[in-house]
């Protein structure tokens, strides 16, 4: 981003708390609509990142039951956050 983010957009958010608890839904169904999480999503080891997957069958989108686990890919030489780094992100900062 050109202007950068405010501290509170990354630190102390509900998203960080979900990642810290080891499970977060990136996408989900509400009725027939696919919804997605909005905000900064930290990548941490041992966290389950869940998505809804669908298959187009007979003119309709049908959720895929028990899809394979989401694969994580780290850009460049990036690594997941450590538990200590995630703990620091869970603390509120700024206004």
C-alpha cells in the first residue's frame, strides 16, 4: 500500500485471535452466497485455514464435502509467524 496501515489494522484483531486459536475460515457460505474474510490475515504454522469449495453440477454450484486441506505457499523466502510473533500481534496497539 502507498500509505501503509495503521497499527490496529493488524494488531489485536479478531482475525489474529482466530489464527492464534489455530483455525480460521477464509471463505464460507451464507445461503447461496460465498462470503470471505476481510482484513490482514497472518500466516502461522499449525493453523487451519478453511475455505468453502464448490463444484458446478447441472447448472448449480454444490459445496464439496470434505475438501482436501488448504495448501499454504510462502512468497519468496517468507516463513510463517512464530508463536511469539503471533502473541505480539494479538496485543492491541495504536488507536
